[in-house]
C-alpha cells in the first residue's frame, strides 16, 4: 500500500503560516509560529534579507509537512494510517520514515525499553486527564501490555506492519526534538551559522546571537512551573527538560510517570530533568528516560552519552553530572 502525502498537509501549512510572526532588526531575525500543539521559535542571523525569508518559508513548509505526516491526531497522517492498518496489512513508507523508525529502534536499545513509541495503549489507559483520575485494573494493564513493545513490530525495507489490532505508534516522545534538529540542519545547509531553534522549550543552538558568546536558555523550575531556576549558555548543543507535568498520572496527591516496560507508574522523587546534549533528539530522550529511571540511574544514563550533561531535580535536592556547572549562568 503506497501512501501519498497526506491530504491535510496544505491545511496544516495554512494554519502554521497564518500563525507565523517574523521580525527583523538589521541582520537579526525572529520567527515564531504555532505547530505540533506548541509554540515554535527560530532566532537567527542573516545579513541577506532574501536568505532570511527563504529560511522562514522553508521552515514553515517543512514543519507543516512533518506535522501532517507524523501526528497521530491528524486522521490521514502516515502514522494514523499505519495505526489503522494494525492487524490488517503492511504499509509502505518512504526512506525518511524508514530512517526515523530505525532511529527509534536504536534509541529503544539505548534506553533499555524505557523509550518505546508503541506505549500509547498504556498512556491512554492511565488517563492523567480524567477527573478524578482512577488507576486501571491489573487485567486492563496486562491487556494493554500485549499491545506494547517495539520488538513485536514487523519491518522490512520500505514497509512496516503492526501485527495486532489495537497496536499503535506515537512519535510524541522524540518527534518535536527530531524536528528541531532537522530545522537547525536546514539553517546550516542554507549557510546560516548563528541560529537557535526552540520548539516548546526543546532547544538546539549553533553559533551565537549578536554581541554574545553563546545562546542563553532558561531552565524551568519543576517545583514552580512557569519560572526558571537557572539558565545555561550553549553553542552547538541542545537543551531539553522533562518534568512531572508531562505524561504523568496523579493519584492521591502523588505524580507518577508511566514505565512502558511493566505498564505501571514510577514514583522516584524526581520532578524535572534538564539535559544538555549534542542533538535535541538525544537531549529529549535522555531527559525523558532519566526522569523515569530516577536520580541515580538517570544520571548514570546521561553520563553514558558523549557530550551530555544533566541536572536532576527533586523536591529538596538537585543532582548534577560533573560537567553541568560549566554551562550554568548562575
């Protein structure tokens, strides 16, 4: 089954482009727009106004294409069609999607299964938006686990098959971060060397802003959402933060993250994890995984990634990897 580009791509592009705001002051430009259910920004330097407009236009078009293709909330997206075909037939995919799925497989191996794009049945079961939230029965968790696990997926070059009805993919765990990396790469390919891309506070920066040696990124305080407890100065690196306000389950006053390996919440005392890494995809993966693993194991995982540093926040303590202090601005 060959899939054409989703019919909604033009609709998504119109929505994204209509939300866009573009400001320029000399050679410094600021682009902001709404996509992937978040605020997206790109700040960059370009002396050529035509080049600045080209980067703006290509960024909007690529992000709209990406959302239309990989969002599970868009009925005719590729991901939605793959999920609809679960238990029924194979779905052909293009080379970029094949590469994206191969990346998922590598990241699953690296995290020992803590990251798993097939975990959506569990996420839906532990409905953190319910009022009031109620833990599911053990039998329901067991049934959902039968539909979870990347190893159950069948792949061949250019095609994928989810063998059981009810199985589904959700790239929300790395999709936004992957998009940040691709847009920054687009800037570099166009010859824009000083750029910061920020999609929903997942950030990757290259070069520096005007009159400064590095880009400054605020770190949200997990204990006081909406406020920053510190900032980091980075160049040629990415920053991502995961916290207990993302995909958690609140029960009897406690917040829990869902572990896709066993289907149950974890309560390890962490309220946020901030990671600096060479790419946004890796920074996001490490922050999310470390948040589920806990302070000790999370810090050990971050240390395994060359060029990565992290800060793990509990209610009364913060744990930093040995090189994190080099980036802190306070």
